[in-house]
C-alpha cells in the first residue's frame, strides 16, 4: 500500500512538473518573441494557458502541416511551429514547398484518400473546388462539431478581414485565413514628384503626372518614361515591368485577376455575378460556360482588350529581357531602380523592396516608391472588384484522421491567435486581422512601408478579392491559362485566337466534370452554344466592344488619394 501511495504521489509530481514546463515555455515565448500584440501580457498568457489545456489529449503526437514558401509562412515554420511544440507538447512540423506543389499534394490526398498532411495552408482561390467536391471538412463544421471544445474562445472571427473569401455559396466558412496580400500599382514617387518631369509630361499629354486612375493614363506614363525620358541620372529607364515566359506563373498573372482590372466581369463583391473575373458564368451556383457563345466572357471583347494591352505594354515599354522572365525572375527587377511603375505588383514584395542599400530606398530607410490602387480599364464599372488578393487559408481534408485533424486545428488557431498575429504581421506584412492593421505598431511602421498600412486601413480594400466560387475546379482550369496566354505573349496567336482556345478548353473541362457527375453540389451544367451576339446584347458581361477603348487619361495626386481614404474612414 505504501509503495502504491508513493507511486501516485510521484505521478502527481510528474504531472505538476509537466504542467509547469508548458506554462514556463508559454511565459518565455510571450516575453521574448511575442512582445508586439494587441493583447496585454496577462491576456496573452491566458490565451496560451487555453492552448496548454486543450492540447493535453494530443501531447506526444507528431503532426505535419504544409504551406507555400513566403516570408509569413517561413515565420510560422521557423518560429511559431517551435513555440507551439514547446507550449503544447505536440510535435509540430510545418513544411514549406512551392505553391504548385502544395496544390499537387492536396489533389493527391483528395483523390487517393491517403493522408499526406494533417493541415494545408491553401489559397482561398480553391473555395469553389472545396465547396463542390465535398472533400474538405469546413472550418465551421469543425468549430460546431468535433472541435467545439477545441476552438479558441478568443479566436474572434469578426476581427478577420478575409472571411468573405473563404465562405461558400452555402454561407458556410470552409477555410481560415492565415495570411493575405494584394496586387496593387507600384510607382517611383520620387520621379513623379520631379518638377522637370511633371512639366515635360504635361506638355506632351495635357494633364498632370500622377497616380493613374485609368489604363489610358498608365499607358501614357509607360510611354513617357520608356520613349520620352529614356534616361535618369545616366541610367536607361522603363515605364513598365512585367513578364512573358511560357511558365505556370504566366497563368497566375492573368487569373490574379487581370480581366477584372480591365472590367471584363460583372458587378458584385467579392466577385462578379453571374460572370466572374475568369469569365465563367454561373446560374443558380452551377457554372454554365466561359465562352461568349455560352454566356461567359473569357474570350469577350473586354478580355481581348486586356490581353492586347498586356502584350503591347510588355513589348513596347518593359525592359527587353522581361519577355523571357518568369514571375519570380521579374519580381526583384523594380527594386534595381530603373522602372518607373508597375501596374501589377504583389504587396508580398514589400519587405524585400524596403531593404537598406537598395537603389529604391532612401538613406533614412524610407522608400522612394509608393503603392496605390490599380488603375482600371475602360470596361470597369463602379461596384466591380478592381484587383486580386491572395488569401492563404488553413484547409482540412476529410481523409485526415480526426484526431490528427483536430491537433492541426489547434496549431492553425495558434498561428492566427492574437498573442502571435501582430508579430507575424510585422514579420511577413500579410495582415489578416483588423486589430493588427489598426495597431500602434503598424502606425509606427507605416512611413517605411510605402502605403501598405494606408491601403489596408482604407475603404478601397474591399475591391481586391481572390478567385471566387464560380471556378469549379481550380487546379484543372488554372493550368490551362498559361499555355494559352503564352501563345499571345509570344506572338504565336492573336489575343482573340488565344482566348478563344482558352475559353473552349475551359468549357471542355467543365463538360467532363458535368458528364462524370463528380461534383454533387453545384457542379457544372453547361449552356448550349448560341450566337455570341445574343449574349453581347444582354445586360452586363459579356460586354460588347467599346467604340473607344482609350478614353482621356486621368491621374490623381498621391497625397489627395490618401486624403480621400482618410475622409472615407
């Protein structure tokens, strides 16, 4: 009896020591790594104590999650996974691979039913895929079901800025945002402010050099720097930057979401309905076609116009080597100092564009450049989306064993918890919470971030959205884009020919999905082809060709733009 009592006592001491071990780890991490938070230190420790208790049943498990390789996910992998493991006792491995590989692993698990990863950070662009195939366990179902007692009381979904993008047509939340960044206009503010260049521009074009509001002004500015200015401080300069190599990244260039900037789709936020920015029409949630002959807009006049401008600007105003570059090769070029503007620039590049010593950074660390809303094409109308926002989101599959899925759900919540989210935002500059965006820490950082904070605090933010729910199978359809766009970029086909091929290829994929009946919810039901003019005569998209696709250029002073944002808040 005595030995049994001693054993019980020892076990109690062991459990007590173990509990202390996790609490001490939490205190260490909060004190050393998570100093910037919208919570008080006491609130942070309370949140961590919840994780410690919730993780008890999973202690000692090896859990594996995956995401693409960007700065935010590097922070999660290198810092947050280690912190989570020490605080909870769950051995968490956060693997980083390329975005295309993430989708491939996800597809393989969905098709085979074999568990590869316990959780994925997967772009919300796949929301239409996840909603239709039924292979994803919706976050909302986890929260209301098996994970009800494992859902952080301070998760505060109302504080997230991207939940519209991860919600299906059924109103259910499928994915939980972990990071997001927009696709904006980038320009050399120091050059735009030079009186000699302002005077020269006004003499040639008849209006002020400033942030372009429309594509006409963007084109004029591109021509101005490439053709008329040519050199600044002895260096050859260009008025535009882009990329044109036949590569999967050329597809993202368009699906993220070039046609929406031109105005090809319908009105509606976060995505146009019934026709979205890919040109796919839905009726009662069923995709019915992307060709104009089926009511779509992928090969309509607005999309053709957008593709023509892409090809012309790349050829006439970008550095000659841009034609042979991929997305990753072209990304660092503006930081080298000889590009005046870029219509299509991801804010994920902000950190790399603000490094000391770059030609585009002042000696005091402030940038010589700024970011602003993208200019809009002539087909664009008020009430439409204006650009793309990437929203990497936690996604869980039904083929993952429930206990593993729930342990991964805990880690997902940890990576977005208020204890750590502000530090993560500072590290990767991809904010997901309103409270972090409005924090004093971001106010202090704003002067060195070139307009990022101002944009995310502005009412304009809602016009930048990811691919929406009209796209029924993102992996299958997205891979078509680069192959057909490359034909236009290389001159192998005209923009109209390339887009006719793309629209037909998309329709063929959707026809196969319809015949196979693999999407029990809202699967494709294609319209029969008819005379395209029938659809062009209907209201909205597809839109008939404009008589004048180059209206008068219009610009706005950057300071005036910021003032309108402030007044609208």
